[in-house]
C-alpha cells in the first residue's frame, strides 16, 4: 500500500483545525499529538495544499463533464452498431477540447488511460474486431435489417425529435478508367480524352426525418486542396457543396466529426 493511501484524513483535518485555532501554532507538537505527518500538516496549513482525493489530477486532459459525455456517447454508438475505435475516441476528445476553446490535443496514450477509468458497471473493455467473409455478411443482412428497424422503432417510440433521426449513406465512384484504350471512331484523332489517373471520389448524403438535409460532401484523394477542382466549374458550387480530402479518397472518422 502506498504511503498516501495510509493517511488518516480525519486526523489530518482535526490537526489542521487545531493549528488554525491559534495565532502561531507549533506544527511539530500538533503533528505528534494527532499522529499525522509533519510535512503533510505543513503543506495543508502553510502552503494551502489539498488532499489528493479532493484535487483534480493535473495530468487529466479533459474535465469531468467532458469525460462523462464520452462515457454516455460510447453506449449510444454501440447501440447503432458503430465500432468505437481508439482513434474515434481520440478525435472526439480533441473535438470536445476545441469546442471548449482549449488549444491543445490529448496525448497518444490518453485513450488507453481513459478506457481503464471506465466504470466496471458499463462492462466495456478493448475487444478485437474480427473480419468476416463477404458471403457470411450478406447472409446476415436480412436479420440485421430486421434488428435495425426494431431499434429504430424504439427510438421513434422514445419521442426522439424527427430532426435528430438521420439517414446517412456514402457512395464511391471513379471518374475515369485511368489508362489508354481503343475506342470505335474515325481515322482522324478524336477530340476525346480520358482522365489520367483513376482515383476514387466518395460522395456522402445525410437527411433528417424532418426533411432537413446536409449539403452533399465530396471527398477527393489528396493531401491538399487543388484550385483546379473549382476553377471554371459549376459542378462544385462552394455555397451548396462540401469538399473534403483524405489520403485514399475514402471517408474517415475525422471528416465525419467535421
């Protein structure tokens, strides 16, 4: 057992009260009378230190209310069959800090410390997500759809506002085949061309049950935005279209949170 765990806090409080009752207390004598550590009594009386159990740990990145919001959010995602990955937890923690006006991010090991602090009653722990063959997944689709709609029915019955019920879907496509190929045409060089690179673009839609819809989001495969995507094109009007980027052109937890 650690040294601090053996401290009788009630005796320390009584010693502090005794020291406060006189103008110039003899801390050594009071510490001996009450059987407490002189250094602890000195820290409480002269330096205003608090007990370890009552002060906020200085290594906690999030406040208690922020961690409580995450603890409530995890079961909600699990009920929607969305895997809560460490990366997603880290992104949500950083987003919580950003919304609070805090200009910092959590450390790389924060997620794992947070998981260890989860209450045992939540019955949550790191688990390995197993891959499945596509045929097995397809065979389970009918049951999963039925189960999903039963879950949706419970949400609707719980008087959930229509504005908080969303349909979210994505679609990936390639703008071109990305290679030279033979086509049927005349002997003159045709004024036809194909895109040089075959890259994946992901399109996302999000519609609420009350009719509200998010502006469409297109995700390009890139690490930086390129002016050529927008120059002279009416296909991506900036006021009604959202544009994102990712290294592979796919959706990511970070883009979802944004």
